[in-house]
């Protein structure tokens, strides 16, 4: 089976792991949040990985960099949702710190990748 370039990127692999982690955590969210915070954070975390993949299907570094910027912004959105989830007691402090650190690591990787693309 052919392996696309984005699949080889550590940042995409980390984003993929974060998707799984967020899905597992949000399974514990209140049922009434199914179409609220649960849906929002899941869509956002999915879009981190999706934008990396889509960006690396583009031909120019400028296009790739644009999608990496979108992925970075979406990562910050996920951090926002993690803060709110913690504030609402949907996740505990340990879960919050673990997920936030993973997301922050991804933002750092995205920043580095963006700098390489626009250099």
C-alpha cells in the first residue's frame, strides 16, 4: 500500500493520536453536550490532521504553508475547548494538562513546519 507524504510527518502522527485521545475523553461528556462542546472539539481536532493532509497534497510551499496556518489556528481552537471543558468539570486537571501539552506540542511542530515552508 502506498504511503502518502503527510502520513510520514511526525506532526500528522501526533495529530492523529490527539484525535483518538479527544474522542475517548469526550465519550464521558454529558449527553446534552453531544451537539455542543463534544461536537465542536471533535470537529476541531479532526481538522488539525485533515488540514495537514490536505496541505501536503498541494503543489507549492505557499499553499502548503496556508494549510499549516489553518491547522495551527484550529489547534488553538482545541486548546480553547479544552479550557472550557476543564472549567465545566467535563475533564479533570490531569486530563486537561495531558491534552493541552499534546496540543501545544503540535502547535510548536506546526510553527516549525511553517517556517521551513516559507523560508
